[in-house]
């Protein structure tokens, strides 16, 4: 019984590490088909030398927010601004030339250049210039778009029986009973 409980504990710990690390990379450039439509923040014509579009769109690459759904309105969470809603050039958040804001749900974003970026921020896009810029994946261009990504949810795991009752320490499970591992994020 002791070895089984220890093995199960290691398995739960492994799952928690795997699931929590997948939440950390919330904003990523990826193919449109691999990102749910509700999580697309901006469409990109390519991974570099790209024009942008406000979603929904048709460009094959996107900035995907895997941790939350695209907000209906911007409220201080602008990532970049575009010259129009489709086939557009971009500028940094502090720019004054463009009015089409691309926003994230909860993340605070700014622009910087290599070596001058604030600590704790992660690069999510890059721009060729401060304004009238082409867009690229992280590391492509000198102007970095960096975001202070929201803290990931804390995972919690428990074993449950077929009736969704939590199996606590000291509970007994009979051979042949169905049990399931339940993961939730707090």
C-alpha cells in the first residue's frame, strides 16, 4: 500500500508540474489553426516582415493568448497599435499615429530595446521600427514588445470516485473501483 501511495503522489506531482508550466507561456506566435478563434489577439501575415490584422481575420499566423479569451474592449492592456484593421503596419503602445489597438486580457505590455527591457517581462512580438513597422516573432526585430504576463493559476489535484466524491487519505478503494484524477486551477 505504501509504494502505491508514493507512486501516485509522484504521478500527481508530475502532472501538476506539466500543467502549470504549460500555463506560463500564455502569449505565443503560432499558426492560426493551432489557436482557438476566441484566443486570437492579432493575425500576422508571416512570422517576420509581417503585416497585422485585428481578428477575426485570415492571416496564417497569430499571437495566441492560451490563458484567456480576447477581451471585448481595451482597458490599459494594449500590446501594439495598427494602422488599420487589416494588412496593417504597427507601432508601439506609446505611439500616436494609429488608433487600432490590439489588446490582451490581463497582461501589461510595453516596448523596449535589447538590454533595456524591464525585468519580469517576456517578449511576445518584435517591431522593425517604433512606428510604420513590420511585425515579427520575438527576437526578429530590434524593438521588443514585452508583457508582464499574468501569474499562472495554482493547480490543485485530487483523486475522486465515480460519484465525484474526493477520496481522502484513509479512504478505502476496492479493487475494480473506478477512480479519476481531478485537476483544477485556483
